[in-house]
């Protein structure tokens, strides 16, 4: 049976300095440090267990290590269980581990709050007319791209080749409802004005079908084998092919449909005939096909459109759901999550079949296209006019007063107050709860943390490391009584038996 789909999003934000000359690295560091300093959330990330060189195909790249900028510059663990840091030349927010797509939407919104708060506090420290600005998009318009990565818990028993073969089809075609839209092209092989508008921001930048890289020769399927949990039981599917979304509904569908498809693959319920013949060329074809009518050749020689393929996957998912197949994407807090994803999935495909009517307030590329087209017609502009690209970028502007997506009446799934709470409070459904609570209660005793451990300095003697190898343990249900029984981190260590004490009241395997 498919594993519960613990999932999360890592979003790199574009950053520029206005009024002064500053490198993106420095500007990103200013943002992260301004936030961490203001809220006293400067707990450092522990890189001890990082293995970015390990490949799911069974080998390693000996020279692959965490980037120097990421390792040695601003890098914080937050009380909501998230990570906020400088990755290469961008500020990046990783959501905590979430149990459902709805939780991912909530903590993605919380990440936006963190970025806005960072800008406000950083800019308050700068001289007049100096400003750091961030954008939640994936392209700088100059041939460079930065990512919005997803992560999903998958069974180690599932052969990676089988996983890659089937999920590729979904990644290529799901962009029709989760693409963020883009003016022009950034392929060196074609003129920038060869494409007036396309569905995805990221499609231009994929050159390989499968591979380990994330910044060059980007593959549709990333093979990094870094599970951040028990490696004998689990793998983490690291997804680099998606766009960052302003629409909460697009994020919900992006994560929710992918979680269902992964569960289907684990349970042998994915349609085996839906294998794309030429993935790299096809992902670009789909992105440029705003009519959704371009034929896609499958490995069996048949031709289907992206919309038809998504309908096939949806129908298989609906059949799968009749046999309790959606348990993997539901939780106690969201027992109807799977049914709601299927409902919205079908509703969106039906809307796309009718020219997009009904989805201009949920699908980013449609909302942005309506904005671009209206401005172009009103001002009689050519498709390659620079003002259209500026408008494209402003759709993703994280300054509330400048953000154009905020003026498009996009439908919401999360309230402002809930997003603000999620900025400080961890989800209760995963081990993120334990990490976040430790940081809330005893920040001065936490030396460092990462996804699968937390390290305390409890006074005399060595540092104490608490492992968290099970993503679905460390929850509120499993650890609340533990926290209530401990006044200090030393009490916590003793209660878990990590001091070889006779007063052990909990077994670490029971809570982690």
C-alpha cells in the first residue's frame, strides 16, 4: 500500500537591489539576517548529514558538496519547523514537512509572509532610497532560472526507474494548470520574441530527461538520493520541474495531484500506456501550446494532447479512489483531501477544455495572460515590447502595493490570520512539530538542527543529538505529553533515555 505522502516546497525568490550596488548574495543575506535577528530565530542548520552527491541510480559524484554560500552564510531554522537561508544567490524558504497539500499551501503562504517581513525589516535598516525587492518567480529574463522545488515521501521498495518513467508524463502535462505563465522565450536556440507567451516559466531550462544536476543541464527527473529520513525505508522524490505559484489553487493542484499520482505508481495503478516519447522536447511543446491542442507522441506511437493525457490520469485516479486509494493523501485533519483534489482537478480540466472560463482566478498562466493581453491591447504594443516583460515580473512582486497577482482576484484557500499563525507555529501532523516546539521552548540550548535531527547543549558533557528518522513521528499527538513533562532540554534528553538514565519514561522509537 502507498506510503502517506509527506510533502513540502522549497522556493527560491528572485532578489534585486534598488538605489545601490549590491550582489544578490549580499542582498539575500541581509534579508535572512534581518528576519532571523528580529525574531531571534538564528539557529543554524546542521550540514552533517547532507549528501547531495548521492544518486538514486546507485553512484555518487565525489565533488558534489553543499554550496559554499549555503553552508557559510545566512542559514536559519525557524520555530514553524521551516528553513530560511541563502541558496547560491537567492533567499530560499523551505516549508516544514506537511502531511497534506492543504498544509503545503498554508506554509507556502507563511513563506510569503516571512519574505515580506524580511523586506520590511531589511529596508528599514537601509539609507533612504535604498531598497531590496523580491519576486516569487523562476526566471530573470536573461537566460537564468531559479527553482521552486517540491519533495514527496516515497517507498524505497518502488524501483526508481519505474517511478521516473511514469511520473515524467505527469510532470510534463500538469503545467497546463500549475504553470505560472511567461512572456517570451529564454532558449539560446531561438529568438526571445519567437514565443509571445507560454504556460511555464521553467520549461525553457530543462535539457535532460534524468540526472543529478539542479542548476546546469537540468533534468525533468532529479536523481538526488537524499531522503532526510530512514534510507532503508524511504526515498525523497526531489522535484525541480515546477513553477512557483501565486495562485493558492495552483499550488494545491500541483502538490495534490502529484501526491495522488505517486500513490498510484506505488500501488501499480498508473496507466502504463501513458509514457511520453520525447520528454525534453515535449515539455517545451506543452509550455508553448496555450491552445492545449498540440499533439504529443507517446512511446506506443499514439498522439494525445496534454489535456487528453491529464484526463486519462484523472480518470485512473478516480478509479483508484474507489478502492481506498486516497488514504495516502488524507490526514485526520483533512479526511476528505483526496476527494477535494479530484473534484478540483476535474473542474479545472473541464474549464481548460472550454477556453479557460472559470479558471482565470485559479490558474496563474491564465490570470497573467489576461493581464498581459489587456495591457497590450490597451496600449497597442508589439508582443516583444519590454513593458510586457516588466508586467510579467510585477505579477510576482512581493511588495503588496506593487504585486499585480493580488489585483487579479485570485481565489484563496488560506486566510491571512492562518498564514500569520503558520509563520511561527509548526504543523502538528509531522516531525516538524517537535523541531518547532524545541526552538520555541529552548532556543538558547539548541546548537543546530536539520530535517532529521536536533542537537542540544544541555550543560556539562557532550552535545546531545536527538534523531528524527521517521517523518510521521515527532507529531503533536506523540510528543505533547513528553513536552509537558519536561521543564528543560536536559529533562527531555533524560526522558528519552539518551543519557542512559534509569528514569527513562519514553522510548525514543515510540515518538521518533
